[in-house]
C-alpha cells in the first residue's frame, strides 16, 4: 500500500471520528458513537486486509470491547489475527507489514497472532484472555475459521470455573480500589460500581449460556423488566461519562480526576447550589449510580451463582416462621415475604446480628429486599413495631456496623430515614474528608463501636474505658447517624441536623434525657475539636467557658467519644497522636472543672501546684532545692500558666546554670505523641519566630504547637511541638540534629528565608478554599486571637510569621492544625497597634 492510500485511510478514520464526536455532542446517545466507531474501524481494517491480500485461510477478529461493538473514542483496538497454521517467514513478513499499517493510519492496536489451538491453550491459562475471546466478532477473512474458533472457545469454557474465576478477579479488582465506589477520583471503568461491574455480569451470563444482553437475563427471570430499564440507565450514565472524558481530553483517560470534574459538570449541565459546587452535584450522581451498580452486581451474581451451584440438597434450618438458614445464609421462607409482611425487612437485619453463624443473605433474600425497599413508606416509618425493631439494631451486642452498612448498601437505611438518603453519595470537597457523607457516617459509627469492644481497647484505652462505663452507650450511635445528616442543605448543618435528630428521637420514644443528649451532640459535635485545636488550654477561662457550655459530665464524655470517632472518620491523614493528646487534655481539664464545680484553685494556686510538682521532678536529678531560683525570677505568671510541670522542670534543668548565656541554647526530646519537643532559649531578636519556622520547614517538620515567651531579662524562651511531614514518628537522632543545626543558625544570625508559595496539591487547585482571617480580642482584652483558615501549602506558616514580624506583632502561642489540605491555625498575639481597628483591617 502506497503513502497516498495510507493517508487517505488515515483521513477517512480521522474525519469519521470527528463526525461521530460532533453528532454525539449534539445528541448524546452512547451506543451511536460506540457502535459507530466500531463500524468505522471495521471498514478501514477490512480495506487494509484486502489491500495487503491476506490468505483466505486467515481471519481478522475483533475481541474485548471492540468485539462487543463498544469502541470508546480513545480506546485501543483489540485484534486477533487467526491463522490455520503457524506462519511461514513470508507470512510473518506480511503480518509485520499489516500491523505496521494499523499504526500508520492512526490506530492504537493491541494484537495477537495465533492458531485456534494456541488460542485455547492461552485461554486455559489466563481468564482475561479467555474473556476477551468470548467477546469475539469477525471483521473480515475466513468465516469457516472464525466459526470453528468460536465453537472451540465456547466448548472450552466451564461455567462453574469461569464464574469462580471472574468472582475472584472482581474481588482482587475491588481490593486494588480500596473496596469502595466512593473514591475521590474514581475510575469509571475499573472502580467498584464502574462499567467493569456490569461487564462481569454479562460475561458470566454469556459463558453460562444465559445470553449476552440484559433482556436475556430478564427472559431467564434473573431481573424484572423495571430492573432491566434501571440497569440500562446506569450503564448509559457511565458510558456517557467515559465518552465525554475521552472527547474532553482527546486521549484515553478513565479516571474522574479533579482536573476534569468541573468541565464534565458543565457538560452534564449540573448547576451549583448555595451549599454545593457543580462538580459535587455531578459526583453525587456518579456515586449514587455506582452504589446502584454494586447492589445489582451483588444480587445478579448471587442469583446466577445459585443457578450454577444449586443449594437444594443442603439442609434447611428454620430461624423462625419467616426466615430460615441455608448454608450459613439467611433465607426468606417466601419470595413474597416482604410484600405480605413489610415489618420483616428490618427484622432480617436484626436476625443477622443475633445469629453469628450467618455469613450473609441468600440470593432470593437480597432480591426480595431489593424489590421490597419501596414498601418503606410513610406508614412503614410511623409503625411503632418498626420503631422498636430499628432501635434494637442499635442495641445489639454484635453486627451493628455490618448491618447498618448492609442497610445503606441496599437503600433500606435511606428509605427509613429519608434525610439520610439525601446524603448518600454526597462528596465533601472540603479537602480533609475523603469519604462521602454517608460513608463518613458509617466510619464514625464503626469507630464508636470499636470503643465498646474490649479486645480493641489497646487502640484508645481511655475511650474504651469511658464507652463501657457510659449508661446506654448505644444512644451515641444515633448521634453518629445524625451528626452530618444536614450536610449539603446550606446553612449550619449542625443546627439543621438537631431538628432531624429531635424528630427521630421523639418518634421513636427515646427517654427525654437521651433525646436531649443526642440533639445536643448533633448541634455541638464540632465544638470540642475547635476548642482543643484552636484555643489555649492552659488558660483557665478557656476551660471554664468550655465546661459551662458542656454542662454535665455525661455530655462531656459523650462529646469526647463522638469527637474522637468523628475526626478519625474523616481521613487517614487527619488524625494523629497530637490531636488525640489535645482532646484528651481538654477532656480531663473540663472534667476536673465539672467535678469540682469551681476551678480547682485560683490562678495563683494552680501556679503553686505546678511549681511544686516541677520541683519534685527536679529532685530525681539530685539537684539542690534552690536550683530553680535564678531562672524562675525571670519568669512571670503567664509562663507558669501555659507550661506543664514537666515542661517547667525540663526547662529549669537545662537553663538554671546559664540564665544569661550569650549563645543560643537548644534542647530537643521525643514527645509521647511521636513528635519532637524543642526548647529555644536565646536573647530576643527581631524575626526570631520567622527564622525558627523557616528552619523547621526546611528540615521537613510541621509545627503543631508553639508557646512563645519573653522573660523579664529579655530572653526568648520558646517551646515547639514538631511532627514529621511524612507522618512517621520522629527518631531519637533527630533531636541531636535539631539541637546542633538550629543553634548554629541562630548563632550565625542566618537571614529569614523568603516565603515561597510552594506547590499546591491538585485537590487545592481544583477545590480552592477562600482564605478566612479573623482577629478578635480575648476575654481579658489584653491580647488578640488571630484565626486563619486557608488551603495548606509549603511555606504558609513562614508567610504568617514574616507578616507578623513586619508589623511588630508579638506572638504568645500558636496552635497549628492541618486537616488534610486545609490549615486551621490560631495565634495569640499582641502589640502591632492591634488595639486600633484600622490597623487590624490592614
């Protein structure tokens, strides 16, 4: 074939694909473009085949997705060149020329050259190859060869073996994608709930002789007509998403990445609301679609599996008059059970909790549940018997998380609590939640449940002790279920959620005390984390105000447990030991206040107790009772209020003999949270904080807490808690390195490094946070609390420190909190004309 002919075919292919794309965008019908591109490629390949004069005993066969006649705009073309015998040298040369021409005309080709016997051997050893060959279609060449090949492939397939292999393959694929359809950037083809889940069903259906289309499964009674229409709608949605991704990027890309979600949302005409951006609207549609597909995948595969592996010969064990057990699976005694007895819907999940020998539900039980979900209507939700059964699900001794997840998976939970149904599949693009709202809620429920299990007590000993001593701790599960139920409505979701929680508790006739607790927890579930991470816990007034807001020990304990479970349920990156320590410290301080009714002692009493404890600790090092005097004369009340007895003893031991040391003194030690505690003692100087921050940033540390103090004789005595940016615990050698390097930098007066913008994560680029800065006077009116909320990035804290230094603002304490890619930092500051409103506005 000469160059003009190749050019002609290339142009024909390119122009045909352009027309198909324009036609699709004008009227998005996925099958038209998928089948249209398949037909176009068929024509071009047939022309090449004929022109190169391939032998009559050879056949060109489409396999895989191309064999199905579903060729996406940027998908490669999977081909099998079927030969009657191994190729001669002349044939080999001819094949190489043919394959080269495929690429010359602009096709990305995945090809294999085999005889029928070789195909069978390959298929036996690789289920993926066998599946691709199952979806074969003759493009051109020897019809008899293709028919013989098709028969050989079908006869080589064992339905039970194929079923088990595809189920195992799916399980492995799910593991690769963390077994969730709710990832932030799902793969439309491979992720759970993606196109592959639908294809697996049809592959197994074809291999077992039930047919290769949804209507064939309907004919065999596996799905109803309405379910056929439903699954076709799901398939069309995914096909449209994948087609638009390919057309948008002009290349093969199956991941719904942040970079493309906005453009796709516009193409799908998703409109932003007051509470949600357009990409979030699109992604909720995607997640609901994916959830529906995983449901149908589970039900259909179990139905087909039951037909392939009949359970008729297995013993049937009665559970009660409505349910029985078959092969460790819960089975309904009649497929119409839920239609005649709707109350049995909730009972089925309760029975799963009560019988640990049950490993799941039979295919017909799942099918009956799926079809019975519409029976959960207003009358069902008002039935006292259902109220009683639903509360029993919270009170069970086992299976709580499993069954609530199962109820959510099969849309039972969202039907019973419609407000919960609204948050299913709703993504939270706030840069620290990595789960949809419903999945986050399930994670919080899981975390609370683990607190109640003694075997898990090593994870959070205090939480386990408190949970098991908490009267009727199951009410906390209800608070977890409702704490984010109003997300996405606009307004304060905590306040809106209180209304839903109250309705639920009153309808289900909870004890008034428990009702008030649940409602209060929903409204206040963010309070404890905000105080712990943003305010100065050494300030007695902060503790007093927090304790006053909480009001009782029961509420405090409940809020602490819910807060730990909530933060741990946002993202693996958000929780760390430092946050855990802050919450635990706040819990104990507030508990002490509530138990005593008044502060344990006035500030002077607190100081005296800390000083006495510090002196007791110093005696362990065989130091004189007067060792502290020179240093403590230079320290004021604020220092002793803000530092623990252990920190005071550590500072005193390091500094008592060099109170007026001319050179910087740096001490570092490992912290109980896995971080590094660093003390800096040096003559005060401009930009000191910025210089220290710049050093820590360069060393790869994140400052999570800073206490900045200036002594009476003009020395800076600053304390920092550092964590590795990698999240790994600090090593002992790090303390020595920090002591030496930071001391050298301060001694040499190394200039403050210039703040850099750093590299923003992709999440921040596509879901930006509008920076929020708030400056307000503290309760005493002597200092100001500077709060900053912004997208986290390298150099952010250095930028803040440099700006504070520029305006002569004096820093007292800093709380640095990073939630995923979101920074929420608080600083206690004074000076810099902050008492003048015009200066604060600058």
